[in-house]
C-alpha cells in the first residue's frame, strides 16, 4: 500500500483526527462521522499522487462536505410519521436504566484487576469460561470463582440482585 501511495498513511495518521472532527461536526454522530471519513479516504486513495501535489487537506475537507451533502440528499432518515404517539407504560423510567448502567461501570472499575478482567471478558465480550481462562492464562475454575466473587461484590455495592450487564450479542442490536 505504501509503495502505491507514498505519504498517504502518514497523512492519514497526522491529519485524520482533525478531519474526523470535521466529519463529526458535519454529521453530529460519531459513527456516521467515521463512515463519512472512511468513504472519503477510500475515494481519495487511488488519486493520492495527484492530490498530494496540491493541498490535500483542503481537497479532503471539500470531499467531506460534498459527500455528506450527497448522503443527506439520498438517505432516508428512518422517521415514520404517525397520527398518534405510541403508548408507554406510566411506570417506565427512561433514565433509570442509564443511571444503573453508569453506576455499574463505576463499580466494575473499582473491582480488583483480575475480577474486573473476568467480568469484562465473560460478560461484556461474551467469551466462554475456557476462552477467558486461556486469555488470562489461568484455569477455568479460577475464572468461575473470580466471576462469582465479582458478581457478589457488584450486587452488594449496587444493592440489587439483578445485574444489568449487556452481553456482546445484546450490544450488537444498538
């Protein structure tokens, strides 16, 4: 890749964060900003020798704006107008789950390093007991005992018997 496009990788490494900020300001969404910047880099890469001879950052900024404008014109926004708002249960607390997840994150960070690693690998990365043991270089029984201790600590600190830990499969839906 470097032979075909001398200087492209260095440019991306040096100017990428600034260009990503521009993309984020255009889109207002971190994921869309990354998609936008990657799309522009993919368009620019084959023409890099010609572009690098001029003002590449200005060229890419303009490409970001133009690409974003074409996305805006073509993309369906996913909004469906309806006559009435859907019913929500009156007891639903839309912020309660977020507060609990933030509290969980803070408590997980206070766990001892081994227990924290087990919780992250088992419940956030969805690794099996065996995969977690192999990653940590310990026995499966150690993973099980560390997980049990960590979960008891989390339950005690959060004062709940329900653990709102989302697995990797759950997070893929969002």
